[in-house]
């Protein structure tokens, strides 16, 4: 049995460390996805970041396995005020199956996060997720162009470029 907190700790804080091993363990036994979620409660921000990354990679590979965990994404994971977890939440919303009410909650979280965050990756990923939802949501499709035009003036070139690219794709 893999102890995810131990597996995801140590090493340089900006590296993914042994995240791929955690992903493989959760994919091999999908019942372990809950254990991976539990590591988000770690006091170590590096462990939380790596757990978020691992969860996003598992969802990309096995989105259907996330049905029992959607409320954990919308609840405990979305409440973590750590940019390196928040951008993974944004990515997860585009990967996992959401009911219409869950989708509305996810979209509301994305808008709040975009408005409040000053982290360039969080801003980029929330806008990317909103663009994903704009494909099927008239409300998002109507509001998003203004948000993207506003973000085009961001002093961080990567953020401004992402906004421009997303605006062109709408």
C-alpha cells in the first residue's frame, strides 16, 4: 500500500517528485483516489501541490473514476487557498463528469477565482476552463469575451497572450 503523503514529500518544492508513481498507483487501484484526495489535507504545500497534479492526471486518464469524488473537488479541494492547487482544480473541472448543478458551482468557482487571484497560472487556467464551458453555456459565452479583453491588458505577457488566444478561439 502506497502512502501518498510520504511518496509526494521531499525533493525540490517546484518539482513534481514522484507524482507519476502516485498517479500509477491510483490508476492501478481506483479505490485509492480517495487516499490521494486525503493528502490534500497535508500541512506541506509541496505535498498538496503534487497531490493536485496527480489528481488532475488521474482524471485526465480516468474521468469516469472521479464520479464519486466530484463533491470533494467542489468542496475541500476548491477551498484550498494555494495557487498550485487552484490551477489543478480549474483543470479538473474540464476533465471530470459534472451534473448541471455541479457544473454551475464549478463555473461560479472559476469566476470567483479569476476575479480574486493574482497568480498568473491560476488566471490562465481558470480562463481556459471558462472557455471550455463557453462551448456549451450561453451565460459563460456572453460574459467571457469581456473578461478576456480585460485580461489582455495584464502586464504579464503570458497571461495577456493566453487571453488573446482564447478570445480568438471563441
